C-alpha cells in the first residue's frame, strides 16, 4: 500500500484537470466496486456449493441412519419370532415327551393285565396316589390293584393305609380309621383284572406325614391262598 501514499492528488488534478480527475476517480471507484462484487460473488458461490455438498452428505447420513434403524427393527422382529418359535417347539417337544411317557405307562399297566406271563407274582399294587383337596389337611387317596395270573380268578380282600410321620417332634402313626370315615366295605376289593379303591381323609394340623404304608389282606378261601402284602412309599402329593 506504499504506492498509494506516493500519489499526490494535487498534482494529478493540476495535470488532468478537475473534470478528468473526477472521471478518473469515478472510474477508479467503479473498478474497485466491480472487483469487490466479483470477488464477493465468487466466494458466495463457493459457500453455496459447499453448503449444498454438506446438505447432500447430511441427507445421505440421515437416510443411512433410517435404513439402519429399519434393519434393526426387522432383525428384532425376526429374533422375537425365532424365540417364540423356539419356545413353541420346546413346548411341543415337552408335551410329546409327556404324552409318550403316559402312553408307555398305560401300555405297561395294561400289559401287566393282559400279558401276565411277562411279569412275576399274582396280585400287584400298581400305585398309591395321594391328592390334595380344596380343604386344608384334607386329602384323597387312590389305590390301584391288578392281578397277574394266566388263569384269573377273582381276587378278594381289603386294604388299609397307615400314615407314618411326626407330631410335636415325636414319631407318630395314624391309621386310616383314625382320620377317615371310610368303612371296611369301601376298603374291600373283588376283581378279576384290576380295581381302583379311593376315599378321603383328614390329617391333624400338627401332624407331618413322611411315609404311607399300604397293607393288603387276602383271606384264605376257595381258589385263593391267604396272603398279606405291605408296601411303604414316601409321602408325595399328586397334581389334582
């Protein structure tokens, strides 16, 4: 900018005259304005172009973000469906296994009746089940007996249940007649293949059962030898 300081406006006016000096000054100012306008326009265009590129890049990022979120939601739905399908498959397998177990159990039960040559013994205690009821300390029992003889005759006799446990930290034994109104007639059996005996009983609130003892009495009669069977099982409640 030192060259501007060297310009003497008075000499320029004397040499060119007032009119030409004014024209020169106007031309110089116009040139400066034009150069400033062009330079400003150039930088403005550059800024607009840069902003457009940044906007396009930002739009692309937003679009990629939305696509990523949509993909994540799709994967989450697929994962949920896969988990549900897996749970349903596991439930189906469990149900099929339970049904298979029940069928095998029933098959074994009827095989003991219809094919006794595969088994040993004659009168068999197939099971003793205890079921809870809606009343506290009140239960229902089921005793299943079956006969395993090639030449079947009617088995006749009666059963009795004894509950072994503790009361007030002392060992105690309760007979079915102590806790139930089941008569001897209701405890009696007479069958050729199998029979289920059932009844209800109520245990004292302070009594804690631990085992159940089943006694089966077969009195001597024509075609039947006298026999006594006993079976002790742990106390276990079945699902009603």
